[in-house]
C-alpha cells in the first residue's frame, strides 16, 4: 500500500488516504470508514496513530481501501502533505553511506578521513519537515549555499532497543523519500558539525507517500535528484555502504526506536558543493527527488520576503 497524508482543500485539516494509482485517485479513509460504519483501530487523521496501531491497523486499512464503495478523490484535486507532518522527534540521518559520496567529499576535507567502521549518525530538527510539493525557503541572510541530497528513508513501525540485525527489518513500517537539503556555508562555519546546517525550517521535504514494508523491496531502488529537469544525482540503494539492517541495529544500541521514527539512509555522489564548479540551489529552481517505487518530490526554491 501507498499511504499519504493530505488536505482535501487548502484550509482543511490533514487526513489519511490510500493511493489508488490505477485510477489516479485517493481513498478517503475517514469518509469510507464512516460510510461503512467501521470502527478503525487508529485515528484516520493521523499517520502516527496508524503506525502505532501495528498490524491491526494495516489489516483494517487494507480491507477498507479494497472496498468497491470506497470514497475516492482525484489525486490532482488534493494537497499532499508530508506523510508525518509533525514528527515527535528529530529525523535520524546517516552520513557518508555511499562510497562515491564519501570519496567526492575527500578533496574538501582538511584532513584525511578513513572509511567509517560504524555508521555516522546525526539528526535534522523536526521543524525541518516539509511537504512533497511545498516551497523550500531561500533566505540569503541565513545561507546562500543550499545543497541537495536525495535519500531513501525508513519509517520505524515497532518499538525496539538493541535490535539484532536479523530482526531489524521486522521493525520497519515502510519507506518514503527525503531530500536532506543542507546549508553548506552554515555547516562549515559551525565547525563542520552537521546539525544546524541540516535543520533549517523547510529543509526536509518528505513523501509523497509511505510505501508499506510488504509492498517494496528496498535493496536495489533507483534514486535520483534533478534540478530544473537536469540530473544531478543518479544511483541505486544497492550501493548503500551500511545496509538497512545494520543501520537499524546500530542506531538502536542503547537508544529506543519508536513507531514513527524516520531514518534517512544517506546520499550518493553528485551533491552540489562537490561539483566543479560548485553548484547550489537558487530561487526559481525546481528540486525533484525520486526513489523508484515510492514517488517524486517536486519542491520549488522560493525567496523569503523581507
């Protein structure tokens, strides 16, 4: 299943839908449940509630979405939001998780760095979450070197700590697309630590859906970034240096993962700062981020009005 969070009208509250790709429509979960007189084991306006409901929630959602009488809206008529518009915790991120990206950054590091023996984790603030078509703010008072990083993201479905690699994938609810948009100048003048330069408002477009774990094999998905239609990054998740079970196992060592936690798994070669000459996003650009089997983010870069 492909599950999304959307607004039927601009001023309406968010609600859950199931994407029907064959008809180009969205199953309205709340309306369909009301019409059928179904009591759902989750709140139909909350992706987090659905995730926390576990298999019972997914079973109910599959049954509801498959009804011939399901209430549907044209996809083009709704505003698709980030799947989890308000995360309760920061996004967990992984640095240097494609060898080609690690190597392209070597010339820009002041001292040589060996290939990591363990994943390098950092976080993006929860306020950075942005929708799949919403504008990414550009404010030259804050940063003039806004860069792109396409990534596959894992959504945790089941609480766990010290999770063995062999059991890690059983804790996955599904997968989505993230762009780890980064203010490179801010990243550098804060001593090359990653948090602030990664956490500007609107710097984590996510979506357009969550694909449930049973519906997608994540091991070899094409992943790409385009700016104004031109490819900047093209790779496959088969080139992840640390695979998903290792990431989940290491992140959960002594740290409890909760339902709804998002792990962004790293970006491949082709980021702007490492290009010759360097390239950065500017107002008017359209940033597209795609992961095979999940979908495309299309975010305009928009100047902040003063």
